[in-house]
C-alpha cells in the first residue's frame, strides 16, 4: 500500500502562488498515475488534476491555466503549482494514488 504525505499549504493573498508537494513511499510510486483533489468547507471532495506515469496531465476546468501538476520520480514526489489563486480555491488539498489518500494540506486564499 502506498503512503502519501502532502505539504506546502498555507495562507496566501488572492493572486498569489503556492506549490504543494505529495511525497509517496514505495517503489511503485513512479509506476502509476496520481491525482490531486480538494474539499472546501461544506462541500464534496472534488477532483483537481491528475498526472499519469508517463506525465500526461489533465485539469478540472476551474483550475485550467492556473495550476500545473508535475512529478519527479527520482524523489517520489508529485507537485501542484498553483498560481493566480482565488478565494474559491480555499480547501484542504489531498493527493490520491491506488486507493490511498494523504492526510491533506490546508490552502487558504484570503486578504
């Protein structure tokens, strides 16, 4: 089973940037795709972005053009670069792979 640990969340002003990291354990991490999800207060968890083992990417319409997902297999890490952040991006962000979830990292966008 994969273990995932997110980091990089925090408080940022609208228009600012953050880079989230998802570090995975195990030798299979690089062989599979990974996705980022988020859950805002009172809302259902929603898919944000995904990256395949071959580094093909897809994004939700709400973040397309602002967020970039990438991976460094040598470091067993997937990143989510978030630019032009909006208050509606405020949520707990989770990474997901092979049925496993990380513990989440809080992102708050507020002035």
